């Protein structure tokens, strides 16, 4: 072989090492991998497949490796391909051939599946905790605004008056569903793949149930063939994160709108906004915009893994190595996003006067007039709708909102209303309108407080 051929071969070998290896990102799983290996060694010892002395040497070596990694003394070598081989190689250096017995009755296929199952279980719990914190923060703000009026909108058009606490409760319900998704994901997926081996189980007399117990799983997974190639838990994590990100994005869009001069409903803390590089008067809502933008990133990670998995035959395929970077990225993104959102909302200023003024634009109590005519005049709703539309048109001509119209002006707006009772003006009052919606789950102050009481009780139940 010529010198040039040798150089090319070495270059291609290094390129293939980089292409094939997952070590530079799956080393994040070092603690889960070591924990799984210690449990596996204990089970092998209990089954008399390795001796107690061998098990103790293996555990001591693995704990030393964990210490080396956490003290940043561990030497990462891409030639070891993945975290499993990196740890096994170092364990061999530390305790010799005994390290080779650790891989009895398992494969890297079930090993990585176990590592990911433990990691995702831990992250489901940590994300759920952050969601609980967000809900607590939102509930605290809502408690102070059960009477603060804000325009309720549909199609981004003024619709009916609601209170700001009621508006926040809608997001609380979204985040509560998110919390429950992460919690239920653990209940549904907490089954231990270790011992499934490559795809078909093992002839060794192992106790998979003991391994599952040692690793705090509900039970051992039922099918070795499924376990060695299952990535549903990772996909479920990505879906749950995508849903939560979508909810954060919807809120962020409203914060962007509300913080504009056109709305002026909220003032975002200077810690979460920036000025323009050339326009010193501007205050840009960069953090809500970034929270909104991160949603596209996590959607991409979900779609990417779905595409990877869609055509894979059973059992394990190297393609599934592509699950980790997207999962790690999405988890890091959502954890950061939740922390930032929580702190930003704790430091936001609610401009209730501007919200109140906005309610006097767009005839938010028009539906109340129609409902009044139905109840008091026994008028078909469609007829009441048309009459109310005429009143709105008349009020527009006066340059007034329907909530500010006088009884004389109301009577003059339609022949049908010439003898309308004075009491109707009370129904057109913005706060009265809000409080009239007293049905279960409605926007009245009474119902808003009842919803907050339910949320507080629920939060106490999950502590």
C-alpha cells in the first residue's frame, strides 16, 4: 500500500468513526448506563451467574468511572463508538477480564433501551415538576385579577368581557393537561427492557423481574422483540414536549400582542426584553418571541424521529441511534423554556386600566342585549340578534360603544325598543356582563374563584 493510500484509508477510517459513533451525545446517559449495569451485575450474582466477589469488583469499578466522569477526569475516545463501550473499556482497564462478564445475558440493544427508559422517566418527572411550578405562578396571578376586565376575543376580534384571571385559567388548564401527560407517560412506559438481549431473550437463567425491581421499574417488559427496538417512549416524550411548547407559544403570541402600544395590557420586565440596535425608544419582546420560535424546533425533532421509525423492520436497526440528539435537544429546550416563562410571568406588570379601556371598544355587551330581549320579551334569538345588530349600527353612528349608550338613545335606535325598560342598561354594563356568565366554568368572578379553588386543591393533592 502506498503512502497516499494509507493516508486516504486513515482519513476514511476517521470519517467513518465520526459517522458511526454516538459517544459525543449519548455520553449524557452515563449515570443511567452505570446504574443499569450495577443492577444487572447484582441480578447476575443473585442468579449465581457471577460470584459475589466479581459483582463487588464490577460495582466498585463502575462507581469509580462515574466519579471520574463527574470530576471530568474521564478520557472520551470516539473510537469507543458509544457510552456503553466507553464505560466497558474503562472498566476492563480497572478490573481486568472480570469486566467482560458484565455483558452476560444482555446486548447493547436492550442496554441502550434501558438507559433511555430511565433517562426519560427522570425527565418526565422533572418536566412535570416545572409545569406544576408554572401552574402555581399563574394561579397566584389569577387570584389577584378575578374582577379585572379584559376583552375576550374570537378571531382576534373583541367578543365578550371576561376577567383576566379567567383568561389565565385557560392556560392553567392547558398546562395541567401537559402535566398529566408527562405523569401518565411514566405509568404507561415504566417497564424494564434489560435482559431482552439482542431481540429474543437469553438462554442464561436470569431474573428480569429482579432487575426491574432494582431499577424502580413497574415490571419487566413483556416482549423481548418489542423491547429491543421500542422507541415509543422517546416519541411520546417528543409529542408531550411539542404539546407543551404549543401552549407556551400561544401564550407567547398573546404576550407579544399585549405588550405592544396597540394593546398595552402588560409590561414585560426589562430582563426579558431588549432595545433595538438603532432605535433606542423600542422595547422588543425578545423572550416571548424566542419561546414562540422554539416550538418549531421541537416539532422538527418529533417529526424527524417519526420519519426514522416509520419503515424500520423488527428488531433493532442502527437508524434508531438518531433518536437521542433530538430527544436531548427537546428536553433541554422545554426545561429552559419553562424556567424562563415562570420567572418572566412572576415579574410581569398587568396594566388593568388599559384592559378596562379596551373593553369599551367593540360592543362587547351586544350579546347581553340579545339575551335580554329573549328572556324579557320572549323574542326568538334570531330576531333579537337582528335588533341588536341595528342598535350596534346606531351606536357606531353616535361614536359610542353599546355599553355607554343612554336609554333614550337605545329607544331611538329601533322601533321595537321604543318602550324598552330602564333596567336594560344594567345588562349592558361591562362588569355586570362578565358576572352574568355564571355557568360552571364561566367567567364570572364567582366561577373564576371556584375554578381557582379547584386548581389550588389539585396542586395540594400532587405535592
